[in-house]
């Protein structure tokens, strides 16, 4: 169903959010409220999209330029109401066909529902259609007033409604389709004779009705789809509803989610069948997870690629690649630019940054690995630190294939360890170690005989040592 123009109203101050950030930039499921609306609208492939911006204008415009560069922004300097916003969006343009108007604060709305609504509007040849729903708690919404024949006659805002009208549960979703010419012909007639002294777009419906135009109220069954976010309570409500919607979708596509109430998957993430997600996990951004991978419990992945059969337990990974059958965790922190090859291991209390780990290599325990390239089949001993920062600059460490780094080695970068080389446990390695060599960088051990007996005479240690000596 073709729609020529989509107008998204996003200039409001969002006063009820009590935020320094524009309301439409707040996010749920990894996307801004406005981003969700733009994604639903994109499904309709409109000839043009116009977004009315005002509050926190620069940030909103910058955001739109990033996520929907073809959209036109229109500035509403003074918030004169939803009708005023549409007047501005229409001014100076010769509109044709159908215009869809909706708000930038309804993240639950789907492209499918918008398409079905448009189809009803266009097939019915109506001058205007309003998407409505029966809401169990209509408080705050505009109410749909129907005449004796059951036809839509006007919309009344909560604060302008009579006590009787407030009992009506059918509400205005804030989504409208208009014959563009008829909208343009009536939008100038609205007045601000209401409790807020604003120009209400909703009044256009009553005006068109009085002109004898055909108006439709198209009811949608699922009232959650039209949930408008006006405050942080509704922000959390819509986030939870979207979480459930996203989880349901992935479960139907073959993902096992052990506890859907504590699993938060951004709308932009992609999962394959036979992935298992344990409780308390958050899958963010552009993360993709291949089949057979096991994630969680209590794991956060942001902008990561997790390959087939990998497992990530109780860990955090950001902008990292986790190779096929690799194991990560528990308590591992993979930072920006970590690339773990196939069958690798990053174990407990290991932090890795800007590092490539070759096939089959392991960093099993208590290490920091930064700015490094590790070859294949190498083992980084427990508590090894890649000393990459000299206080001013970061330096690179190169580790070859089948290297054995002894426990508690300090690799002071820039430094290179050749193929098949070893380092002795506890070494501070400041010079390159050639292939096949062992690098030993520590003081030779000496034992001071009977030191404890002399310096700690009478202590439990001294007594234990004396008893041992007596036994011979
Ligand atoms: C509006 C409707 C109400 C409907 C509800 C659905 C009106 C008068 N009322 O009420 O019938 O039930 O949506 O969620 O339209 N905006 C501007 N410029 C302005 C004022 C608002 O761009 O001058 C934008 C806001 O940013 C927002 C949208 O229009 O995205 C709706 O405004 P809001 O103040 O949230 O209206 P509601 O009180 O929710
Ligand atoms: Ca609203």
C-alpha cells in the first residue's frame, strides 16, 4: 500500500521523562524510541519521511542523520501542539496521495500493523482514519467518541473530557492516515480552545467529520503495540514488552532461552538455532551468535561475533570475535578488538584487549593481554601480564606458534617471542626471545640457611623448623 508522506512528531519536550536528553532518544531494546518508529515506517517504503523536531534539536537531528539519512527534519521552535507540528510539516508543500502521521514515542508499533492500517484506510477510500484500541487503563490518552451509529465523530483529550467520556476505553493511538489534500485543507481550521491552549491534531478529525467526510476508526487488538512512552515507568514497561516479543521470536526460531524474564536481547542482534542462553544475559548491539553456542549465565555481549559451538560463561565481551568452539570465562573481560581463534580459551580472571589469539592457543588464568598477536597452539601461563603501556604509549607484543609463556611472566612491550620458545616462570622479559630459546629474566635464587631460627626465634615457624631438624 503506497504512502506518499509520513510525518513523525518528535518535537515534544518530554517533560514527564525529567531528562536532559530528548525523550525520543531514550532507548529500549538497543534502539532509540524514534529509531523503532523509523524502522516500522521503513517497512512501508514511503516516498518521503518528515520528522518534526524541537526539544534537544541538534542531538535529535544528528541521530536522524545517522539512522535515516533520507528523512527530512522540520524544526518546531515553539511547541504549539501536535496540530501545530503537522501544520509546519505541511507548509509550503503540494501534497498528494496519503499522509500517515504518527508520534516518535511509540516503540512497540510494528511495520505490519502500520501496513494493515494503511490498507484499511486506502481500500475504504476514507478521508481520514485513526488507529484505535481498547485499553484496560485509558488514563492519559485521547478518547474515541462515536455517534449513535457507532461511527467515529471526534477525539477528546483526557483533560478536556467529561466524566462520562473518561469512562470510554477506546483510545486514540496517535496514528492517523489522511487524504493529503483534505488534511492540508483542514489543518488551518483548528483552534487552541482547549485546556492546554495548544493546537490539537486530533481536532482535524471532528472538523473533517462536520464537513461530511468519511472517517474510519481502525481498531487494533493488541493494545501494547500503541503504548506511548511519556515517562520512565512507561519506558520500562515498553522495554519489558519488547524483550518478551524479541525472546518469543528467537525461541520460535530454535533458540533455547532458559529464563526469558532475565534475558535481554537487542532488536539488532542475530541468533542461530540451537543457541542456548542462560539466565541474566544481555545480548547487545550488532552481536551475532552462531548455532550451538552457549551463552551465560550472567554474560553481556556487545557488538560481538560468536562462532559455532563457542561458550561464554559469566563474562563480558565488547566488539570481539569468539572463534568456533572457543571457551570464555568464567569472569573474563574481552575488550575492543579481541579476536579469539577457533578452539581457543580465555579463562577465569583474564582481560584481553586489541589482540588476536591464534587457533588452539590458551590464556587460561589471571592474565592481562593487551595489544598483542599470539600465534597458534601457544599457552600463556597463569598470571602473565602483557606490559603494553610505558606511561605514554602503547606497544605491541608478538608471540609465535607453540610458545610456552611461564607463569607470572611480565612481557614488556615492544617484545617478540619466537616460534616454539619458552619463558621461565616469573621472568620479566624485556628483550626478544628467539625461536626455540628459553628466556630467563629473573634473579638467581639463594637460600639463607637458618634465617628463621635466628630472626624469628620462638615463632611457630621456628618451632616447626626445629622439630623437623630434630627428626633429621
Ligand atoms: C497524543 C494525542 C492523544 C493520543 C496520544 C497517543 C493529541 C492532542 N493527543 O497525546 O489523543 O491518545 O498522543 O499516544 O495529539 N509533539 C510535537 N510538537 C508539539 C507537541 C507534541 O512534535 O508541539 C510530538 C511529541 O514529541 C510526541 C507526539 O507529538 O511524540 C505526541 O505528543 P504528546 O505530548 O506525547 O501527546 P499525548 O499527550 O501523548
Ligand atoms: Ca505521547
